[in-house]
C-alpha cells in the first residue's frame, strides 16, 4: 500500500495549482518574461525593508500579539480612514500570515463540513481549495462573458442559494478577469445576503488598482451598516510589492475577535513582529509608492491590451481593475497546453485559464504589473505567436 493511501482524503484531493505548474516548468529559463503570477517586478521599497531590518536587529524576535501588534492595527485604522473614509477602531483589524491565510481563517470561521460557499468564477484557485480542504463545498457562479467583458447576474447568484449556503465570496476587482463591481451591484449582493442571512467574505485586495473614475474601486465599506455580516480579506503583497513577506489582514466585527485570535493561535501563532514593523511603515508612508505601482500597471495594461487586441485574434477588453489581462485567443482550446507551448516558443510565461475554474478554460492570464518596456516586448512576442496559430 502506498504511503499516500494513509493520508486524509481531503489532503489527497488538494489540487496542484495550474499556475504553479507553469512556474515550475518555466522557472530559470534565460530570456523569459514572467507574467505568470500576481506580482510585480519591483522589490519591496527600501523604507519598508529598513524598518523591518532595524526591528529584527533590535531584537524584536519574540512571540507577539496574536491579533497583530497594536501599532499595526492602529495603522490599518488610519489607512481605512484615508482610503475608504470610514472610522474603524483598531479592534476591527487582525493581522494574518498572508492574504491566503486571511481567506483561510475567514472560511474556517464561517463554514464546516457539509456547508456551501458560493463564489464568482473564474476565480483564484486557492479560494476553492481553502473551502474544500476544510470539508465545505465551493459552488461556482460563472460570470457572463460578452464582447470581451465580464458581468454578474445577481438573479443567477440568488438561485444558487440553498439551505446549506453559509457565505458568498466576492472578489472585486477580480483576479483573473478584472471584473469590478459597481456600487449598485455591491448593494444588490449585500441586500441578497441580508435577506438570506448569509455572510460575505469580501476579497478587496485589488481595491486601489482601479482604472475607472475615483481613486479606488467601489467597496462594501461604502454601503454596509453596523451589524452587516461582512469579513474583509486583504494583503500587503500587491500594493507595496511585498509578496514574499506573507503578511495580510482581516477586517471583521470586534465581536468575532476572540474566535479569530484563537484560529490565528492554532494556525501560525502570529506574524513575526519585525515584519509587522515594516508593515506599519508601508501603511503610513507608502501611499506614493502605491500610486507609482498603479501608474505602471495602467501604462502596461494599455500596452499589452492594445497590442493583443490589434491582432483581431484576442477577445478581451481592458480590465477595469486588478493586475491581469484575461485573454481569449482564437485557436486556443486547451489553455494549459497553450501556456506551456508559449513558454517554449516565445519565452513568455502566462497562467492557464483552466487553473481558474469554470468559465476560464479557454483563457490565458497575463499579469501586467511590470516595467512597461518589458511588457511591450512580451506583447510583441505574444502577438507574433497568436498570428501564427
């Protein structure tokens, strides 16, 4: 008998990431342009690194607050006051070991085996995995794709609700589609959740990466009232080029505080204090860096999308938000095979749409948060590949 047979069925059923498969296939190839993962090409800025380094060298290496150091939770309160115009005391914030950890904790807090959670697909695959490893069922609602753009039918969403539904997972702006909910759509979702007594897990990691009017995307923060059942998951990864730090946060009602603290204790027992010192500085001093990152993303989005749309072989619109162009290419019927072939033929690494679940099978995802010159080169290579299909 294989040793694998003695493992739990849920552990064995955890799927291999289709994104990581391409990364492992293409890693370390000379001349490769990596548009595979959701991160930019800039390292964390020096003023953030320095704060963490000084704390590390200063001996901040002991066990720390499970919910996060007070200074970081207060900095999060200031961040939301600036960007979301809400007044949330620090007891609404909980520091986690990455955005992924934040999502996992929210799922653990709200579901148990046999429950259902509805999410919008195509979606980052870790969402589904975090639900199903815990024994609940992830139920997809596929966004509608028409004329290169994505949209949500709230009536279809409501028809998926059953007596076992506990929560809705709403990621806007969306990874991978770039779909961004309007304020009216968020209000419709929130009213639906209220009617059915459901929680909402709001993944607003890309809220500031918004290319429409205003300085950010619409948020549940804009419309929710006290007592609404909403938990927000977020991360330091994208805004401040801190993907490798693995620090995130939850925003949740203080009433949930002890439960969340307990879940943190029994998963990672808190985030290293010296890392949290860097996060404080990111929040308080990093707005200009974030604006620069968003500016680079907008330029590179336009370069990539304009070049590929001009081939007349790619069905997509410029995304309203997030960091990704989700590309439907004429002649691509197997996105996994196409992603591997593109690595081999033109040295550009994309994520296969099949990794993102229902509705994504015929698409390829490109992360455009990179040097515009490099994105222009990637676009030229991809256009040449597409025109030869």
